[in-house]
C-alpha cells in the first residue's frame, strides 16, 4: 500500500511526512480528581486523572525518600473501531498497565518532599484510540500532574514517529501504525533534553533510526511548547479568578 | 468513600428537612444537566451527560448478527456499564466491577423489558432485517468518567440521548435462493435510519435520607441514605421498571407516594432532555 503519495508527497490523511495531527489539551475536566486533563491527538482522545499526593495505602510498597507513583491504564469498550467484547480484566490490558506504571515511575521522578503523602495515582482512560495512545497518555498525564500541583523537575512529553515508504513519518495514526513498519515512541524531558522513554517494535537500519528518532524528538518539543501554552493559559485564568 | 463528620451529617439532615439542601437545591430539584452528542465519532451514536459534577458517556454500536433461535423476530440489545478509575481511586483494578454490574442490571431492567423482549423501551422488532437470519446487535456501552452520585439517572439519560443521536446504516437484503443460511446484505454508507426513541424511558431515583426523600442525590447525600427507589418512566407517564436499593424497609404507602412523585419529576426531566437534545443537535450541525 502507498502510505505516502509518490505524486504529492502527502500522507493518507493529507498531512506532510513531518506534520503532526491536531493536538488539543484541556485542564481540569474532572471535578472530583486532584488533577485532571483531556488530551487529543487527532482522533485519539485520552482522559487522565491524578489522585494524590496522599498517604501510601499499602505500607509494604512504601519507599523512603521517593514517591510511589502508580498508574492504571484502561480502554473504553467503544474506543476502538471494533467493539471489544471482553470486559475489564483482559490479561493484555493488565500487563500493559503494569508496564505503563513502571514507565511513569521512571518518567516522573517526583522529587517533592511531602512528609507522609507519597502516593500518587495516575488513572488513564482512553476514550478513542487512533494510534499513538501511549504518547497521548503520557501527554495527558503530564497536564494532569501539573494540574494537581505536583512539583516536577521538568515536563515530559511524548510523540511517535515511523518509517514507511522510505520516508520518516511523524505521529502515526492507526492505519499507519498497523502497517507493520517500525514505530518509534519517544518520551522526552524537554528542558533537560533527556529521553525517558524509547521504544521500537521493528527492525530499522541504524542511520535511518537516528533520523526517525530525531523526528520524534522534534515532535516532543512541539508538543511541549503547546503544553506550556496550555499551562500558562490555565495559570492566567486561575490568577484572574483569584483577583490579584 | 465519603467521610462526613457528625456536624456535617446533622447539617445535611437539617437542610433536607427544611427543603433547602447543602447546594441550595430543593428536595426534588435536579442539578443542572448539560448534554453533548456525537462525542465518539467511531460509534453509531454517542452522548456525554454532565449532571452537576457527575459525568457519563454512552455510546451505541450496531453490528450485524444473528437473532436468537428462540426469538427469530427480535434483535439483540446488550447494555454494559464500566466505571473508569478516573472517577475515583476506589474503581481501580476490579474495584468498580460490583457497582458496574449493579448499574448494568438496573438499566437492563428499566430499558429492555421482560425476557421475551416485550415492553422494551427499544423496539426490538425494528432491529430485524431478515427474520431468523440477520438482525442488528445493539451494544450500549456506558462509561462513568466522574462520579458524584445519581449515576443511574445520568446513565439512563445518556443512553436516551445517545439513542436519539444514533444513525443505523440502511441495509438491503439481497435475496439469495441458493444458499440456505447465508444471506447477502448491502450495507449503505450513505443512508442512515434514525431510531424511534419516543418509548425510551428516563430514570428518576428518589433517595431516602432521614424522614424525607430527595431527587438527584450527590455522593455525600447518598452516603447517608437508608434506601433508594429508581423508577423508570416513559413519555406517556407509564412506569417501565423499578429498582429498590438499600437495606431499610419502606412502607408501601410511602413507596406508592414515591412512584407518583418520580412520575411527576420525570415529566420535567424529559422536557429538559428534549430541549437539550434539540440544542445539542443544532450545535453539532453548526460545527460540521
């Protein structure tokens, strides 16, 4: 299949190879959570809720001098094109969410000094999946953590890139993602310019991999500047509401 | 879980007794409802209902299937509710399962009618394309995103709105004489049929707190309830289903009183939903 038109150089959905889908972030979408955010990348839509910092529920999990970050990832039944018949408790989902949780512990090395309040729960709910759910989840979680007022060293953003029809492509959608080509997902601590997540699931020559990874990093930076805008906007609104 | 101090409890009980609740509402007043339709483009129909700070999403998906052998002239409708952990840490892991299945059963009772499919809010016969061979299977998925009490009413409202937003592709069955079981169908991707949702009921839950009952309880108020009665009422004022929760017993006369009050409250709710549906549809048309 031709994923990049040889005539115009455009992709299926009309984007250029290095163009991202439309992104949208919204803070404070849930009233009951300590921090919450909605993040959309094209048709992919994720809600993140953060509860905490609170007391560690299971004392055996407590680690001194470090926050306990837990994460649960769930996909709504209607999030994919074909309705998932299996209700919750799918093994795949459970292992995926454990996998996700461990990533976040690395990603958000929360270095705040709350005395006894050390547990942070991040719950991610995928409302629509159209490729790049992992990236969207990380971006949503970043916004939600900021909304919860948890001090972070830096903001983490994520973006994916792939390689199809001998062209590096930024931010794959579902069709491109399931084409079987490599899919490189990068998580980046933007200010420090350090990578916290790097994943690839197919083979790729080393020199091309560098290009693809570089493209994903550029994507992360673009998302970071958008997230900063959203946070700034939110802070301004809060300031306005306080009436200084 | 909601923890209330003795003072807060007394304040709440006193307020309810004086017909002025903690958030300024009267006993039978609902929180403001807002509705958005078409929130899940991948589904045939969807809606998000926000009731105060309770947020639920309902999505309707239609798939071609085979009618059950015992009821060849009826389509199938499945209701599945899920409580997302974003609504609270208590729904983490399998924590939400009990509440989810309780809500699913409650909605099935109110929307789907008896085992034979008679008296259902959704006309199951209209889902059949070829008797005994092909029908639409309707999957109704509800997702609780934020939970602040009165989930059942919010979910029923979301399902009602989502059904009115649902377009099912028009299907023409190509008569094939040679094959016995296999029928060929032609699913149109241009023409859509709208559902008749006039028979779909709404649910009004009356929660008994102390000596009085209140409509649209918040989670704080629900934590103090002795029992709750969920009555589903359709447009014609007919009671379609009834669920009582909570351990405390109710006097039959109080029960009858509650049913008639719920019936009255449902008229307002249906009117509000109708106007919100019209507004949401207008907004969606503008957007596209």
